[in-house]
């Protein structure tokens, strides 16, 4: 579902301006907090978890104190320059391009994240669920169920769902726009310079565009970027039942006309302010009773079932891993969040469809 010819108003300002409804507050931590030896050492401990057997990690750890001291010294004199990336593909669950930085740079990502995440997390709306502590997909789908119950007056009224998906999300992030947003929160020029160093170390097929899937900082930066859209949708468009997980978002309402009305404004804001586009085949407005596809589940008024494509991927992975216990347990945990009694039995007994 696409809309064109939008009357571009509702408080949006072109070219990196501001819009109604969001207070700007600044980070109190400084560049020195990020680059301190204590923060770098704590960041190393967090980075190391689950990576002790990686050869590149072991090599860095062999001369850990010296490597951290050199990194710290480079950061003090602002001589640090982010390196390149190792590119590879994964299927999780769909094909994705991952760009992996070297250990030194990933350590720096953790140091930045440790200081900046607690502040920015407080600025995000409650119903942004991607890459945040105590959030995640399960809480997002539970929020969907909770809002569906509330917005439909306990399922006594027809409920409409506006579902949207942003096209080529990570690859389309505009780096200049992102830096402009960061400048509204960060007054320390050295911190901004460091973030610019990290951001501009990568670009997709278009110069000045994209963040790498694989950087811990990217997880935070895309949430900072999309928080502009969240705030606009909540405050300017007055969407009460709005949920976003990464590039997927939904708005629930009894009033279909309201959803039809706000969709052009949402798309216009994404296009003009954030330089993003919705996926032409993944935007719809439909009743919950007909089934709403969100985060791998088909949602209905009184239940949710695993989406067919998700189910096929699950069984394919179970075959590929030959029913490896940790994979089985992971899927059983996922299936516990829906109406999946039959599927759980198949996974538990390894009776897989032919």
C-alpha cells in the first residue's frame, strides 16, 4: 500500500529541522569518560563474553594491557582512526550482509556504547523494542496483544492494524542526518568527532549512506535515528497504540480512517526527514480478525500462530543442525509465546515435516 501526493505538514520541518513534541536534553558524560582506561577495561570484559576461543580475540588479549594503552593514547590525542571491515553473509532468518570490524575497533564500540546507551535509552519511547535491555521480540509481540485487547475494547470492536516496514533499513541510514541528530544531544565536540569517525568508516553502495550490521554502535545509532520517527508518531500524530521493532512498526486503532490519514504523514516524515522509504509490498491496513503479520507471527484477536515462512525456516534449521539441543531449546522457547502445541510436539520429538 503506497500513498503519494501528501500535503506535507503536521509539524515536520525539512532538512534536519525539529518537530513538535520532543524535548531535547544533552548527554552529561564526556569524551574522557568514554576513553578512560577504566571504561576500556570494563568494555573489554563485556566484549570478551563468548569470544574467548576466537583467534583474533586471543591475539589481542595476549598483549591486552599494551593494546589498550595504545588505543587509549591514540584516543587522547584524537589520532584514532577506525579500520575497515570483513564482509560475510548470514541467513538470520533472511540473507543479511554482515560487516565485522577488527577487535580493536569493536572494543572501542563497546566503550562508546557503555557510556552513551544509558542516556539515550532514557530518551526512547517505551514501545521501541529492538536492541534494548529488558525488551526484545517476545515483549514486542506481548505488547501487540496488550494493545490489541485495549484498542478493540476487549475485542468487542473491529480493530484495524497499520503495519509498515522500512526498505533496506541499515543500508539507507543517512550519515549526515544521523550526525545532525547526534549534535542535538551531544555538546562535546570530541565525542561527536569520535562518533563521526565510526559512522563514516562504512558506507553501503551509496557514499554517505548506511551503518554496518555487526557494529554494537550501529544498534544504538539506528535507535537514536528512528527515535525521531517514534516521537513524531507518538506526539504529532497522537498514535496511542504504536510499536516499533527495528524497521517494523504497527499502529492499532478502531478508526480505519485515522490510520489511512496518518500513513501519508508517516511516509512523508520518513522520506523528508530521515531519507528512508517504506517497503512498497510490506505496508498494509487490515483488520486484526483477518490476521496481522508482525515479527514472525500472524496475530488474531484471540491467538497468534507462527507465520508459514518462519515455520519453514525453523524446520529447515532443525534439519541442518540435526536437532542440536540448544537449537531445539531456543525454538521451544520461541514457540511458548504462541498457540503452537502441535509444533512444539513436532520439535520435541523431532518429527519434522517431509
